[in-house]
C-alpha cells in the first residue's frame, strides 16, 4: 500500500493548487482584459486539449506498460506553466499557457487513475479506499481555496498562482519516490483499440452520464466566481464558500465510498446528478442570502462526493491491467468533453442570457446525467457478468 499512500499524498498536494487556482482563474482572465465569452473560449480550448490528450496518455501508458514517467512529466510541466501564468501580461498570453497546462494535467490524472486501479485490483474495499483517496484531495482543495482567496485579496492573484508552482514542485519530489508496479500487459506495437476486448471497455452509457454531469456542474462553476463577485462578495468570501463545499466533500467521499461498496456505484452516481440539480436551484433562489447560500454549498459538497467517488471507482475497477489506461483515458476524456461543453455554455449563457438561465440549464443537464446512470443500473448485471466471464473484472471473495 506504499504506492497508494504516496499517490494519495501527491493527489492531495495537487488539489491544494486546484483549490487555489480554480476560484481565481476566470477572475484572473477578467483582470487581464477578457470578456465573459472570451473567458469561455479560452477555457473551452483548455478542455478540448484535455479531452484529446486524455485519450492519448491513457492508451500510451497501456502500450508502454508504464505509468510513472507520465506522472513525472505532467507534474514538471505544471510547475513551469504556473510560473509562466503568474507572469502573464494579457489574457491572450495566458491562453496558450493554460492549454499546455491542460495537457500536462491530463498526463498526470489519466495514468494516475490507472495506477490506482492497478494498486487496488482484487481489493474488496475499492470504494472505501477511493473515497479516502478522493476525500483527502477535497480536504486539501478546501484549504487551498480558503488560502488562495485570502492571499489574492492581500497581494494579487498572480502571487497565488506562483504559490501553486511550489506545491506542484513538492508533489514532484514525492512522485519521484513512487515504485512502478509490475508492467501492464503491453499490446502489439501498432495495435488498434480493438486489442482491448469489448467486455473490458467501460460502458458507453457511463461515459455519456459522466460528460453530462461534468457539463452541468462545470458550466455553473466556470462563471460562479464572477456571479458571486457581481453580487458584491469579496474574493475571500467567494473562495471560502468554495472551500466550505469542498470541506464537506471529505466526509461525503468516505461515506459514499463505504455505501458504494455495499449498494453499488450506480445509486450513488444517480444521487450525485440529482443533488447537483438541487444545488443549481439553490443558486437561483438563495445566492443573495448568505446563510441560504451556505446551505446550498453544504449540499454541493455531498452531491459532488456522491458522483466523484463512485465514478472514479467505477472507471478504475472496470477491466484488467491491460485496459485500465484505456478506461481511465476514456473516463477522463468524457470528463474533458463535459468540461468543453460546460465552459462553452457557462460564459456564453451568462453573457447573453444571464446567470439565472445558466443555472436552470445546468439543473436540466444534471437531471439528464442521473437518467443516464439509471440506465447504467438497469444494464449493470449483464455488463458485469460479461466482464467477469471475460476475466475483466476482479471480484473480491
């Protein structure tokens, strides 16, 4: 379990930086002169880059039978991009830096999820362990969000982004000590994706649900800091509210992981979709009333946990060691597709129709994701039986 502990620590350090940067990036781009629709275009290209590169990194890690080199390369590149981003003189200058950072983040996230699957293969507590893994990240995200907003108010957003580079450097130090597990089953050079048996491929309806869920919450999240700022909230308050939601993800992830081991992943995935729809309704009704908004952020923490811990476990446990990179890449690419749609919708709807319409559309998309996951549940038994027959899914005793 040494690798699991190290990966949890590294993931936690990464999420400190995500907590610092996520609530501030759109505000930073606005400071650099970008309009809402320009911000949406910039973030859409970043999401598109992540979508494409997630496919590439996952399949390449399967083919090479290695995960660690991708993790090292991704972390090193993100150190450089955050340093460059902190010195950006304009939004157009920051644009390509963010695109490179998106590709570097994909180089870490996809192979690392495959590596977690390798480490937890055969465990009867995959949901619980994934809940801890992702829960630690939510805790560090919350700490980063609170710290980043206060630092940005006290100094500047650029200073906060420079701090992100320092955390990535620390993560890199720990990543260098990871021990590569046994090589995954490599494919014949030049083999196509057909080399991965159909039973080992993560179900398409799961990927559609992932893309919709991410699109719904991503469209709202991309412009939520601007919405809050327009209502008169300070950067400190905005980041603290974001961090408050992330804090409640921590017990939520652990609880969801435990429940998903008992009841399965699908009910928790559905709860995550319906919960986000409720959050969007809360943003429409309570954003001007701070106590009500705090309650909405509490719900957001558990809704996010319901989806995230279950989706990561589902993607990591499906298939064998020769296909986990493929499935992790497919999952993260679906996430990228959702981000692509979400960031495009977020800025565009906010610019031309207002924030109330934006949140209403996000609620409808979240309900659609829950319907997709419900369909996954109806077909789950057949899918799992086929996977087990093919030797693709390791069931615990």
